[in-house]
């Protein structure tokens, strides 16, 4: 396995730890001045190809990162349940982290889940009455509770480890899914359900983004309730169609645009990560 030094990249020769815990431990020894970060997330942090949001955030400074992200994970049934939760808890008990990066909740409302939140007619709430109030509200509350469990878990095992989480950018429903060599592997995750529910194409973005706005509002509320929980609103970056690799995942270029909105917050929480980047790699 290559060590961290051999995997430095970019003009600043910044680095990112691999998923494996042994590499993280080696990084701790090799770069003791770099802050330790615990990273957990879905495909926005663990996209199979190219640089994802997590990659670009890592390149903002100099950090030792323990990775747990996995594409396709849902917040409620995967990230905060079962084996994944046990692994996360173990890491929190074994090491002290200066920051946690978290990306979760999007998969809980798209794909096969979305059918439960879209009305068959105009009797719901939101744009054109096409969002089912009861089930959507219940799901947002469920996601909120999972985030509260995460906050409390981190507080239980860490001396001082702020959590930085993000909402999702405005979705542009399309027929484009995840493809390899021209073959569709999975997706799309939104448009098929909206089509099946009879929502006109020109209304689809409004409908799905109403739900995502509710999710963003929930994260904002948590950030106001818990001082150690910080929310990044990625909707402030107006991604265009060319910034999307498929229906719900930006391209590397798109992710890079989003990552820049983390810098001010991360600098304020772990300023030593930026000092280390200037000193460790100065040649």
C-alpha cells in the first residue's frame, strides 16, 4: 500500500488518507501536526469515479482523514444503524478527532423511497400540491432524529469534535443515471417516479426541490439548536446542467465549486489544518 507522501497531489501537494484504518494510523504518526478528521457519508463523499465533494474538501488544507463513506448509503438504515454505526462508534472511542465531515440523508428521499412522498393528484402541499404532507414530514422528522443521535454520539465520545454537514444542491431531474462505459448501472433516482406520478416535466424540479428545501431547513434548525453542529448550504452555488454527471451527482468540476463553500467554516474550526499545509509541504 502506498503511503500518504506518495499520494500527495495538486499544486499544494495536499493529501488524503485512504479508507483503511492502518493508513490513518500511519498518517497520525507521519503528520502529527495535521488535524484528524472523521468522514462519513454517501456518494457525495464516496463517488466511484473522479473527485467527489470529499476529495475537494480534503484538498483545501492538510488533514489526517479516517474514511467511512460509501455510495448508496441511507442515513437511517445504513449510516446510523447496524454494522456501519458500530464501526463509527468504535472509531469515535479509539481516536480523538478535531472535526467530523458528514454527508447523509439524500438517499433516504430519492429512488424507491420517493414514491411515498409524491402525491398522485394535487391534494398535497408544495408546488402544484404534489408533495404528500404526512409521509414527507414523518421522513424529515426521522432524518432529524438520526442527526440528533449522531450529534449525541459524537458528544459522548469526543472531547471537542464539531460536525460539519451539508444539504444538497438544487436537483435537475433527468433521464441520466450512473453509467460505466456507456452502460447504465443505476439511476436515475428522481425523474422516473415523477413521470409515473404524472407530474409535467416543467414542474418536476420545483416538486423535488421543495422536499430538498425541507431537508435543508431541518439541518439549519439543528445548527441553531446545537452549537457543535454546523450546516453548509450548498444551494448558494447555482450549478448548471454541465456541472452534473447525472441526475443527482455533480461532476468533479461541480463538486469543486461546492467544496469552496466549506473553506471559511473549516478554517474557523481547524485552523491548524491550513498552517500544516503551509509548513509540512513547503519545499
